[in-house]
């Protein structure tokens, strides 16, 4: 099975060969590195930008307004905050022009903790980003989703913010990307650049198929009857692990929903689950104050109030300015499996 970085790379290959992408760019995105996480290795139209986040977003907006379909990368979410005014322009241009000026651009941004990146390489960005209207926002948790959501993002006429959980970039999924080789080692040989001199290296791309994933469609990772856990990105796997332990230890049946798309989000899937279980926990690793999960809980409280059997809960990152470098500090900064278990137990015991 492909890992997430390979899945993104293969989607970008389809983007440049079949979907009209002519520019994939950002800091260290082009050769020889192919991105600090190798997500753009072997992409022919990839090129290196200056170390200028505002220039990257401004260039992408200009290309999109000229009718192109650029894919730009901000190397880490920690360095995107100085582009907020430009992101706002990207988001409102299609609306203010009544659809006459499509802004068909994708911005890739690695987010979150889990790699011991400390305060400069560990920020989440979804709570800020979901406040900028006009954007679609996706965050995959598996290689297949990373592949399919990237292709859907490229095809969408709106700007799409493609958030990448950096701690998952080397993870392999259980679902095969249509057309990838059965043997991961074979795929590595085909599309992973060698160490050392890469001047003569060229990837051999497998024949892949677009799964045509819909933006705004959540995935039920585990079915359950007692409590709904709504999450996304890196937290999906911690929530699934917590659900399995809760089943074994407490016979608590947990339904785990991976949103996959934060805007538009799958309201129907959320409401259906909450109406079935009567209890809900939202989990993410962004800081708890003005957290994106608070919006989800507000909608649940307003629209599913009479289905709730206990107060809904948010489990989020600690309300601190950054993520610690030392492993114990990093683990204390963002939700861990044990925190999820404790929160679910508390919600289930309430009535």
C-alpha cells in the first residue's frame, strides 16, 4: 500500500497529465528535493519558489485568475499566518464576481503535531481557516483519501485548502489506491527518488484511476450505538484505537466519524449519528479556545437538542501558545488515546 506522501504525489501526477495543472510550487517543492516531505518528487511542473509565503499565495491567485489550476504549498502551517489577507481575497473573488472569476487553486499545508516540531512546526490551522469564507477545506487521514481528495480539490472551481497531517505522511493505509502495485516495495522503486544524485532519475508512474471522491462527504470508520466521536486527520486513528479499547474494557460501543472535509462538512452524517447514539464527543488537536469543533457542537446542540442524552463534549489541544518539543510536553499539548477514553467514559456516564 502507498503511504500518504506517495498518494499525494500520484494525485499530482494525474493533475499535471490529465487535469491541466501546469504549476506545482513552493519552498523546496521542485527538484532536487521534491518537497521537505517528498510529496512532489518526480512532478514535472514542480518548481522552487523564494522563501516568501505571501508571494506563493499571491502567485497562485494570479495564476488562477488567469485560468490556470495551480497547486501551491506552504511548507508548514506555522508560516501561513502572514497571508491571511490574501487568503481572504482568494476566498471572496468568485463570490463577488458572481462566478465570473473562478479561483481554481489548491494550497497544500502540512499541519499538526506528532513529529516533535516544537513551536515552529506543530501548529494546527483549521480553526483559523474555516473562518475564511469561500474556501473548501479538506484534511485526509488515509492515503486513499489523500489521493482522491487531492484530485477532487484540483477539479473544484473554488479555492481549496488541503491540510496534510504531517505525522501521517509516512503511514500506509488499508485501502488500495486504484491501480497501485500490490507490493509497496515495487511502488517505492517506481516513484521514490534515490538517495544521492537524482539528475538522471525519472519516476515510472502506475496507471491509476480517479475514485471520484465527493468533497463534503464524511466516512464512518466504526459503527456504534452508545456515543458518536467526530474527528479528522491524525486524531482519527487515536479515536479508533480508543473506541476499540472502550469496547474491550467497558463494552461501550463508539461510532467514529472521519469528517475528511471541514467545509463543506457532512451535516447529515453527523446528525444521523448523534440522533442514533444520543451522545457526542468532538476530537481535534487545535487549541480549545474558538476551536472548529465548537461550531460542530453548536450545530448539534441547535439541531439535535432533543436527541441528546448528555451534554456534548469537545476534546482539543491545550490552551497554550505552542506545542512543546520534549515528548511529554508534546503529548500533554494535544489529545492522546487515554484522554479520548476518559472523555468518552465521562460522557457516557452522564444522563
